[in-house]
C-alpha cells in the first residue's frame, strides 16, 4: 500500500543564522565578525540589532558563509563583493558618513 501524498513528515526547519559585522573605516581594511550564531544566539543577535537600530540585511548564502568564520576575523577577499552590496544598503539607510558601520546579516 502506497502512502498518501503529502503524508510524509516535513523536514525540520533549519535554525536561524545571524552574523554581525562591524567596520571601522579608519582602523580596518575589511569588516570584522563581531557576533555569529544560529538558533537562540541568532535571535539574540537580531534582538540586540533591533534595540540599537542596527540595520539587518537578509542574505541567506552570505550569512551562512560569514557564519563559518571565526569571531574577530576580517571578511576575506572572496566575500568583498557580496559584503560591498550590504555596505551600499547600509549607507542608503543612513547617509551621515559614519566612521564606523555596524550591520547584521541573517538567513531568513
């Protein structure tokens, strides 16, 4: 007997992932990973971002790639183009030409 269509259980949803970047234009050559995690840690990163008016940019593949990096490391050159697009987004939200930029990337 064949199972009914749609009776297979749905796969478990993947936990949310978030990575926070900080870019000090006067000190660093690239943005720094300052927080990263999935599940509850990702939720906390997103809550802190919301409480502090830090922009959140949704890019699943970039959030996952950055999530593989060590805390305190700089964004590697192979991700510069993708992160540059995020920086353009952040600048478009706040055009006061900050010396330091903070942002969070999430995968949802």
